[in-house]
C-alpha cells in the first residue's frame, strides 16, 4: 500500500524514509548540519532536507553524492 506508481515512476515511501533516517543518523554522528552536508555534497539544502524526511524520490546519483560527503559506502545508506 505504501508503494506508489505515478507517471511511470515507482515510489517505495517506506524505503525512502528508512534511507533518510540513515542519512540523518550518519550526518548527526559526524556532527554536521544539513547546511554543511549540502555544501560538502554540492547539493541544495532543501533537496537534502526532503531526502532526510523521505519526501522526495531521489536518484541514485544523489545517494552516491551524499554517501561520498558522509564518507560512507552507499550501501550503508540502504535499508
């Protein structure tokens, strides 16, 4: 029921929330603000905030950028 098909895109909301929680956990463990992580990853602050809260269906490229900025392997951010 939480898996949504819209405009040809598949969205797994529970997975996005879990990934966002992992991003936030790693960010806080490294004592980084969202702004600092956004600057390090070259991403927009608002996009990163939406990723952390599971509000956006982001690309794998964004996942890799965040993982690199957090100095973790991308698989560490997956549920």
